[in-house]
C-alpha cells in the first residue's frame, strides 16, 4: 500500500515536534517537516508530496508566498494554511488566489486536525482520479468522432460512450461545487473564530432562510446563493467591539454607530473580493434595507431590495428579538407583524409566519450557543459537556432535566466549566 506524504512547514520547532508526535504511529501517512519555506521547497523537490501544511507567519519566505510558489510549481499538491493570528487580509488573499484548500488556526484540536488531513488526502485522491478520467474522456471523444454513424452497432456504442462522458463530467462538476463550499466554510470559520455568538446567529438565520426559500418556491440556484449569503451576512461585523453586540443601537457611541451602519458595505467588499461570490456580496450589502426606503446603506425601497436580502432581514431581526433582546415567541412574532409595509414586504411576512408557526415545530427547535449556567430543562445538547481536565460529564444528544442540571451544578462548583455549548430549544422560553 502506497503511503500518502504530508509536509508540515513551521518555523517553531515545538510545533513541528507536536505535529510529528500526532502521527507517530500512523501507518497510512509519511510525515516530512521543514522549519522554513526554503527548506520546504527542498523537501518538495526530493519527494512526491501529496499535502502541504504551512504556517502563515514565517521569516524570510512567508506562508502565503510559499504556498503560492507551491501552487505554481506543484499544482497537484494540496495546500492548507495554519495561523495563530487570524490575519483577515492575508487569509482572503490566499483564498482568492487559490493558494489554500483549508484554513486552520493555532492551537489546533488534534482530532479536528486529523479529520481535516484525512479529508484533504481523500479530496486529493479524488482530484487525481478526475484528472485521469478527463484524459480518458478526451481520448474517448476523439475515438467517437471517427465512428461510422451509418452503422447501427456503432451508433449504439457511441450512445453508451456519451453516457459515460456525461457521468464523468457530472463528477467533475461535483468537485467544482465542493471547492465553492470549501470557500464558504472557510469564511464562516473566520466569523466563528472572531465571535461565536455571531456565528450561531448566522447559522439560525440560514436555517430560516432555507425554509422561507422553500415556502416561496425559489429556484435551487438562487436558493443556494441566499442561504450562503445568510451564513455570511454579518461578516462585516468581524472585528467589532463588544458594545456593538451587547447594546442597542441608540446606546452606542458615534464611532460604534458608524461602524454598524457601514458593516453591510464592509461585508460586500470582503465577499466581493472573491470572484465566485459576487452575487452573494450584493445580497449582503442590502440586508439592512427597509421596505419603505428608510434602511441603509442605499435606502432601497420595495422590490428594488433583492429578495434574498429581504429574507435575511426578517430572519435576522426575528433571531435578534429572540436571542439578543430575549423576547418570547409571541412578542417577537408581534414585532415582525408590526413591521409590515415599514421594514418588511407583507407577502414575505406571510411566508415567514407560515414557516415559524407550522405545526409549532420550528419555534421549539431553535439553535443557540449558551453558557453552562444558562442551561434549562428541555434543552437538547448538541455538544458534549466536559470538565476543564477533559473528563466527559454529559454526552451530546441528551435532553436536559432537573437531575442532569443538579449533576452539572455540583461538578461545576468543584471544577469550573467555562466553555459554551450549543443547544436546541425543545420548548418556548
């Protein structure tokens, strides 16, 4: 069995040692390390490397420049960027120029790192197989052009071969879609890195947006664009101060107010810098426009507001009422209804009310990331609860009750549990 070869490049020797220890007993992977980009290029010249993982910030040859060089000279080598800085401009530059397959942060989680490398190597193998298939398809197409179509046997043979070509082309198209999805995942990961509550908000808004697109019978391609825009609609808020998240707009100082009013434009510029995401960026710019023209940044009115932006607006406002302002279900829904013709298109409100009240299911199935002390009965755990020493206290998939709450409070009084967990609401608060 041929082993996959992985090159890890970092100027910190402790990091190199930690990475090698992680794969010490792995029989499927050969690990190569280098302490600089220059040394990494030498390793690439001597070995048939499948995957390169490089730190972003290194002296002399930076991680971005190193990966750009690898892309140009070894285009079939998959590339992952590792950083402890979460440097937005450098990261976006690397994504936009196609230097990276994934973006990971230091310190890494061992299990996440292993899963990422496994998926990267699987993707690399699939990509190589698709390239081989493309060569076969090209060869078969040349053969097909010389067939004598007057003979029934050759007509049948050509039909069969064309069917195979179409099947292979569909596989290639699926790979291209996977690349697009990877970019979206990178960007949502950046949002989560800077502010987990913002990422949880985006996830809930995307869930509402998907249901509303279904209710409004929006075509599949446009629906995917709207859902991606929902996941990324607040990326312009990355780097905002805590007061913007904690206070109402009227309570903010002038600098914070200006930042908030400009964040849709910032979001558009960030996402619009990536060519394949420009349709998404236009929706992001308009997600704070109001139906009567009183919104921002462009004071668009009525049907001039993109349908995707209108969907995200109503979903985001509802989620803010529920989770930031802590309104109950009925109170939040009343706020939405009161915004008819002012903030929202009345037809979209009608669709939203249908999905939010359908069988009473959705209002009891909202996601949230909360502190341990805020857990309540009838919440469904989507994360494990572990003590600070790593010991598992409560597994994920459990519905919280009074007995479990007492157990959590007892242990947390002895060993503090500071991390947040994601839960699903099974009853209205």
